[in-house]
């Protein structure tokens, strides 16, 4: 029954179509893709076996497992299926909701709060909302059990085929600490390669990250490099109720927060104009360390795609040349790619009613 549909798509001349028309086609295709993904998920749930799904579709085992998980979630939450079929969300959103249901409960996800977020944001930009949701719906003893289980399951595998491969899995806290160290070393190498003006001529970002891992493992890092920039530090966001989370990693049990407090420097942040380090006016152009901590806490990553803070820059919503101040309410985190789209392609930075920043094309 898909033959006519496939033939119609093949007949469309995308090469010579105007860009605005291509965008419209892409949006329409995404809507129909949602309906197709929902159909595949329902078929997978009907079969109930990832091996059968893999045999029928020739997909990977991971994709087959995801299809079955999506189908099971759609059975449990019909409103999510309706959103997927209508194109309001994508299959990646369903995967996020399924993982949240595993960590909390289907009943918690059924409330619809996360579905509303999924309908408004790309799946990879939902992480901050997911973290807050899981923190609110997970008991401290469950977080402790999860962290202990992760530490029990830690592993590293070294393999060699055409090239050597290191695969490692860690608990959330250790992963955040390792990521911070790698990001800091990657940033040091980026600066030593010439920064924005020359780094791409020396090695690719992937090569630089690989070199950072090797440098750390082999002890080559120069002690003269100094402490890592704030954007590369592990930041723990603590709430007044005693709960806490690591941006882009997840909530932490209270006992782990207490342990980290014993071995880490603590910095308080005040989200008020009484907090002078966060509001600097036009006399300072670059974001300070305090502002970086505040931006990571507030935005979690790029407001356009959710990229890690280590890959982000502080963008002035009202540009500096137009008198825009270096104040926390005039700064947003954006990755280099989206920063270029803002300045070169005139993408718009906007703020929604809930206070969250968004990016939209011209």
C-alpha cells in the first residue's frame, strides 16, 4: 500500500525547488514520517519480539529494541500515539518519554507535562526538562539504588579491528567528572591550535577530542594549562529542598551531593539583579565565570539544539554593537553552529511565556 506514496516522493524535483518550498516539503514529510513511525511501532508491539522486528526490517538490534519499546509506550499512552501520528512529535521524542517512564512510571508520564514539552522542543533539547521531571518524580532511595546499580555495571572494552576502539560505561557522577576533564583538555588543545581562527586547519574536532582522551590517559597534559574553564567544569545544581542534579546528566541522591560537597568547591548563584557579578552592563563584553555557572544552570546547553555547555558560547540577545549589555538576562548559551546562524543567517532568538529561550529560522 506504500507503492504510490513512494512513487510520488520520487517524482518531486528537490534540486531546483526554492528553499522556502523545500522547507515546507520537509515539514510535511516530517508529519507523515510520524504517522509511519507510529505504524511501525504498533507493528513491532504486535509482534512483541525485537528479533522478529529485526528480521522483517533488517534494522539493527538497537533499532528493533527501540521500535518495540515505542510500541509498548504507545499502547500504554494513546495520547502519545496520537501526537506521533499527527506529526506533533517525532519518534525520538517517544524514545525520551519511554526512558523517562522506565525511570519513573508510565502513570507519571501520563500526566502530559512532558508531552507538552515534546510538542514544543526538539528531542535533544528536552534534557533539562527531563532532568527536572525525573528529579520531582523519583524518590531519593531510588536515585541511590540507580547510582549503585550503575557503578556495579561499569565496564570498559578494548577492541581492535582496523583501528583501536575504547568503549567505556560509567555511573552518572563519574561520567560527568570524566566528561569535564575531557572537555577541559579538548578546549586547551583548541586554544593551542589557534582557536577559532586556526584550529580547523590543524585537526578536526573529533581528532582533537580523541587526542584529549589520549593525553589524559597517558599523562601528557601540561600542568601549566591551569584550571579548566567553568564551561568545562562539572556543575551540581542544588535545590532548596535538598535535591540536586548535574546538567545534562540527571538527578543525584542526597548522599552523593553531600559527598561531592566534601571534595569540591561550592559557588552560590543569585538569580537577581542584586547579584552584581551577573549584571555587568556594557562595560564588559565577555561572560564571567559566575555568569557561565548561571547560564549552564538556566539553559543546560545550547538553546537551539541542546549541545553540551563545553561546545557553547555566550550570545548577546541584544547585540553588543547595538548597546546590548553583558547581563544574565541578555545572554543565552548557543553552540558555534547556531551562533553562526544567528549572526550570518539572521536566525531569531526569542523567549517563550515560560521564560525559556528558543531559536527560529528567518
